C-alpha cells in the first residue's frame, strides 16, 4: 500500500513512540509542563505520521528557539476575555500555539454541545502546528470542526511581489461511517515548510510555487527566502484562480486576526520574537442540532462512495477523498516507523546536546 517499508536515500525510520518521547523530554527540559509538552508532541507526531513532513518534528527547532529567546511563554495565563453561550474570545499570552489552540477548540466543542455551535477566536498566540489536528478534535465528538490560523507574511497578493500574506491554512473535518473527512490546506500553493524541506535537500522547487523579488517565477529556493514570495493558491495572476487563493487568505486573516482584535499576516512576527501575534479561529458545529448524527454519517459516506466510484481520468488509478491518504500513511507508519530526513535528525541531535537530553533513537 503506502511506503511498503521503503525509505528514500537520506532518510532513517524512527518509531512514533520514540519521536513522541524525544519531543516531550526536550520540552520538559526547557521547563514546559508535562501536559503541555504532550499536546505539542501529539500535534507534531500527527503531522509526521500522516506524511506532512513540513509540519512535523522538523518544526521542533522553531519552538526550542522561541522558548530560549523568550518569544514563547511556557507558563501562559490563557484568559477568556469575552464569552457567551456560543462564543468566546481568548488571549493566549504568547503561549505555545498547540496548548492555546487545544484549549480553544475544547471550549468550542463544549459550547456546541449546549448551543449547537461554538466559535472561539484567539489572539496573542504562536504557531499552532497542523490545522487538521483541531478540526479532528470536533469530528471525534460527532461534530464538524473548522480550524484556521494566520501566519507571518510569506505570500504575495495577486498583482503584488512583496510577501504580505500568510500561508493561512484552513481545515475542516466531518465524521463519516468510516474515517473522518479531513480537508487541511494552506491558502498558498504550498506551505513554507515544503520550501524548507527542499532547502534542506538542496533541490530546486517546482516552477509555479513562488516568485523572486522581481516577480519572476523561480525554482531557486534561496531566491524565495531572499525577498521573494510564495504564490497564493491558484498561482501567479488570475488565469488559474490565484485571486481566489488570495481571497481565502484574507478570509483567514479576517476571522483569525481582525475579528479577535489581534492583527493580520503582514504584522505577524517569527516565533522567536516577543509578541509574534499569531491568531486563530475555531468552530465546532453540533450535527445533532441540525440532523441526526447517524443519518449525517450515512449521507457523508454515500457522497464519498459516489465520488470515488465515478469515472476516473485515464492517468489516475483512483479518486482520493481529502484525508484518506493521510490515514493510510498513518496506519503504515505506526507499524514500520516514520521516515526522518538525516539533516533533520542531525538537527534534533544538536538540540539534544545543546539542552542536555538523550538523543533520539532510530528503528
């Protein structure tokens, strides 16, 4: 099925248990509460298990640097500033984004149980990892979950060349009779983490992902990091819908940053800076408030089955549903381990040596 035990050159396999344990002990050494360390580890592990290398353990250095520089508050006073039966506004006090967001989505779910819908906006947080993590929290409770966040400026608006917008991801999860439906996507052509992967591997990026400082399409990853910019979903210009990705990015900024009283992507800072001002938006919709849950699951499953059984393009073996590849990859990696790029593993070893914890072990 997926991977079949094969690891590309430059990768080694590490068990999920060891990866989780390593992240936790690094964060504990830095003074993070055990409960909070496990939330971060679970989020990063989910990304690596599902094959989203850009948001997995390679992000750990970003958090370590943020904690050491004071940009991340390891003892945040997460405060509910405003609240009603179906909504809340939270200040994350510069805490780890995963910790703030887990609390926010949990609150949205609790409100949805009582009111049919729960909406929680968050300001003053940090990078929250994989967006789908929080949407799935709601799906596991028999609800529809929506999660989005703004990010530091990395993307050029349609018609511009400066990086003004964030990659601003959106996730939506819904239960079915089998695995949940899970849409988890950046509003840029790719997230910045994918460019970081190509940068580590010294490979040119595919044309169409980004532009250089002059607005020219480029395959040079360094040109993108050097005053270039990612492109919005749909690519350069309006011909293939770049203006739509641009609009989706602004939608995330409006719901996450402007609504929360935070800020928008242009003014979001790096994790290692004080007041990085990352903002989030979460929604949980109680399906039972609208229709019986089991009927909803049946209709979801029927829709998925109809789509997957429709006539296939001659160049494709099958039609996939959002989240399906990730669940299959997760099942495989739980059995045979997670492929970690050797440069990332070296970086993790350097973190371990720097703060004084045991290095990670391979499988």
